[in-house]
């Protein structure tokens, strides 16, 4: 009799324990569901690329150089502005996205893009020679690489740069035009003739060094050169058109393979070119003659 009673008691205890475990499991699943983190066995499942079109969450994050006028810079009110940023804002307005302007160190742009902290590089970004490294929009600006010297300089042609100290922004199109893998042989020979090719973080530093006489010339994009010359009075001059280093084109650089987001932005840019909005913004920044979008 005792054995029978003990057996019945043990059976009851086991039933209660099983029910208790089942309830805890249900509570845990509900809690995870409420947090949006239902746990499933995904150890062998391939990782999904969640960065393919991050503008779907309502934000479009543009990586730009904050010291690269007229394409991207901080105005007198402490606001980030510029041609590229105004165009990006219009693209976002037409798609119902929030534009997030993220200043980046230009030589860290690839890390920013590949880590997913930005959706694109949009700031006077030269596509020539980089076509296999990014998914690019169609080019929108024809750009040339030029040389700027002091207004009283006796440098009048590229050959006069032999034995001189020349400044260029690190990891820029100017540097690529002189020393990159795709640089023309004549430009590589030109760079080798310099006393020094000095790399700086931004062109404001380059122009301060040029004004102080620490360097003899600056190699940079023509749009930036025109802006710097006009904003700094008569202190500088550009070498003649026939003495340009190279001609290049600007485009928007997306992470390689991110065609979905690139296509959405491109579609909107095409609409802006057709209705005149793109040209209107370009005229504001004196870039009308450099537009190639839609041509």
C-alpha cells in the first residue's frame, strides 16, 4: 500500500514539474516576441544582406567631405551645405526619405561604406579608374584636375613644376591623377619631377600652405579650384586649360552590388534633369558648364 501511495505521489510531482517547464518556455517565447527577437535555429542559415537598401527604413545616409566646397562644406551658420548635399536633399524629398549628412575623413570613405555606416559616397567623387570597386550612378559632372599657384608665381605651365613642392589632398582624384594605377604616364613622370608631393587632409590646409609659401602649387578638382580662387580674392590663379592634369567625371558611389538603391537614386536624378531642378541647383553653385547628367 505504501509503495502504491509513493508511486502515485511521484507521478503527480513529475506532472507538475513538466507543466511548470512548459509554462516557462511559453513566457520566454512571448517575451522575445514582444522584443522582436524570436529565437530560431539559424546556425546553418546563410546571413542575409540587410544593407542592400537601407533607405527603406526612411533614412538616406550620405558620406561627404565637409571641407570640399562647393560640393560639401559648412556655411557661416554652421550648417552643412553644398551642391551635392542640395541635390541629395531633393532626391530624399522626392522619395520621402530623411537625409542624414555624415562628414567623413576622405581617406576612410571605403571603411565607412563597407561597414554600412553610410549608404553612399556623394561628394565630388571621381569614378574614373574606380568602376570595378563601387556601384556607380551615371556621371553627373565633367571634372578636370588643374593646378593652382599664387597670383605672383612664375609657374605658368606643368613643366614649371619640376623641382617644386606640390600639395594634394590624401586619397583624392588629384593624387590618383598623378600617381594612381590608372594615371597617365606623362602625369606619373610629372609627379616624379616634383621636389615633394605633399599630401594633406583637406584643401583648406593646402591653400593656407600655398598662401604661406610652404608649397608652390596645389593640384585639385576644377570646381573646387574655382570656388577657392573666387572666395579668396586675387591671391591665386589657375594654370591655363591646356595645362590641365586630366579630365574626369563625378558620380555617386554605392557599395559594390547595391544596385537597388543606386537605381532608385538614379531614377530620381533623371527626373530632376528632365524637369530642370538639377540645372537650377548647379546654377546656384556656378557649375552649369560642368553638368553632364542627361547629355
